[in-house]
């Protein structure tokens, strides 16, 4: 299993799409506090790398946990839609 950024769904941990994963990884590497991403579905999120939360841009009270998985932790799905 490859290392990746993931978000927590009701069913378990799901890997971000490739583009979002790359953007989050770059922000983390450069010690950014947060990064904005747009998922393939068109949904816009702020990923808070300090509090490890994904915040929905059009509904800021809707948040989900995020994590870095070095490949050793179980995941439910490889990406959204699988």
C-alpha cells in the first residue's frame, strides 16, 4: 500500500485523489498550516494541517478528520468512487 493523505468517512479512511494528495503533501512538506483543494466532484475544501481536519468551504461546520498514512495503516477504500 502506497503512502498517502486520507480523510475519514463513516465507512473508514479513504485516500484523496492523486491531484489533491499531491497538493496536500506539498503543503505539508513546506510546513503550511492549511491548503485549499478541489476534489474531482467539484467540492471545495480547506485541509487544516495543524488540527488535521478537512473543512467544507461552503459549510464550515462540516468537518472530517484527515491523516497521513505511511502505508502501514488500514484503509477502507483506495479513493472516492471505488
